[in-house]
C-alpha cells in the first residue's frame, strides 16, 4: 500500500535485463554508445520528428532546468503554473541554470494554466522596457501537479498564446506517458504539433531507475543543450547505462503498458473513494494520481496498517476530530497491484 510516489516503485525486469545486456564489454562514454544511437532513432520515430535532438539526463530537475536554460535568456521570464514543479520543488534549479530567469506564476484550476490569465500576464509584459524582466518562455506540466491532464486542444490554445508573443514552450513531462495513454493521442500531437518546442520526456516515474529524455524539436538548439548539460555536470560518463534503460523501456511498448497499468490502478482507487462515505475527490484524475479527502479516522486506520502516502497540502495533522477530513495525494505506479488498492480501500472507511 505504497501510494507516496511513483518513484517509490522498483524497476521492471525488462529494464534490468537491458542493463545486464549493456554491461557486456566496452563502449564509448558520454553518449557516443551504439545503444544511444538506437534510442535517438527510436525517440525520433515515436515523436515523428526525424530531426529532433534527443539527450538523456538522470533527473527530472536537470531535464527541466537545462531545457529552460536553452530557451530562456537570464533576463527572461518563464511563465508557469503557481504550483509547477519548477516553482515549488526544484530548489531554484531553473533560476540557477538559466542564470537568473524569473518564474512568473499563472493561476488556473487543477494545476492547469488558465489561458486568459496567461494572455493577460503576457499582454501586461508587452509594455515592459529596459528596466523590466522580458518575456522569455512558457512552461506547462502534463500531468499537472494536481494530477489533472491538459487535453491536446488545451495545450494548443496555450501554445497559440505563447506564439502570439513569440515565446517558445516547454512541457514538463515527468508523467508524459501517463497523460499520453489517458488522452489517447500520439506523442507528436501532445507536443510539436500542438506548438511545444521542448519536452522533458520522463522515464523515472514510469519504471526507469533514473532517465529522462530531453527532446528538442529544433535541432539548431542541440549543441547549446549539449554544452549546458556538460557544464552543468549532467553528462554521464558511463552513458550506456542511461541509454540501455531507455532502450529496454521503449522496447515492445513497455513504456505504454506500464503507464496504462498505473492509470488503471489510480482509476480503481478513484472508483473506490467515490463510493466511500465521507470521501471526496479534489481534482479530476488525468492519469495515475488521485487527490482526495476522507475522515481522519480512516487516515488513522490506513496509516496504522502501513499505508504510505502524503497529506496534500503537507502541513496537516492527524490530530483532530475523527470525522474531520484530511486531504491526501495517492499515486499509483506500474507496480501497484489491485490487491494493494483493495486492501487500502477496505481500511479508509475507518473503524
Ligand atoms: C512534475 C514533475 N516534474 C519534475 C520532477 C523532477 O524529477 P526529479 O525528482 O527526478 O528531479 C518531478 C518529480 O517529482 C515532478 O513530479
């Protein structure tokens, strides 16, 4: 009953087997390995982007911060949602790697930027002069940090607003595949065809030991990204072990199957919670995360039985009347089972 995060899950045996295969013999370092050549070709194929630059890093924070730095000047603003991971959870890495870009926060329900709020902010920024931070780029997250999902048409609408101001768009896709399979579209439709310029294509939360691909649709930006990755200390020496994970994960559509399973387990949690007296869902479920509240008595029972999840917001206390609700984030992963979900759902009505 481990619903704290999808990065608490292990690594599927197919990925471990790919690592074991890559362990044989010698291979050039720093991304010059033959496996990376195949991974680059496969990701270009998946995104229907034969020219795209594809680079691997080991963390989502590095993927995001280096992608932003490649597109946004130090005097530029990155427009993102108020609860975006780049704002709340990356310890200033975007500001650090961009050399000081300012994050400008946009509101909107369920972690999705409100297009009117973005348009207003950009219209106001159109009047700035030398004394002000300039417009830099827009960054979206799919799935959002509230577990919801931008549809392709919502992404298109935000990209069109960015484009009206000549701004590039970044997509933080730490849970890209969960969003993709739930939306039922292609990777191209969710990214470059909708107007996205660069995507952090996350693998870690969906089964990898630690690999994210940064996919840049304009190859002219590739060299700058490479230099920034090296200078930022994120170019892996024994790179074949990143490449091998990615190759094993993409093989036979494993990446899609893992995300479909995680989403199905979250759907099961959601269905059970919606039948639980006193429970309430807080955001629409876009993929593998469920945000809900239920009475404290149920939290006590679940936690005593060993269930693990985060209160959301974090700063809530179990102390208080048993019937008073507390809100929580429940994340399902590729290794969550129906039994985990059902045992949890049996506990939360409380004693
Ligand atoms: C939406 C989102 N983006 C980026 C990240 C960053 O990933 P990492 O912890 O690997 O740096 C996370 C991880 O929680 C995330 O949820």
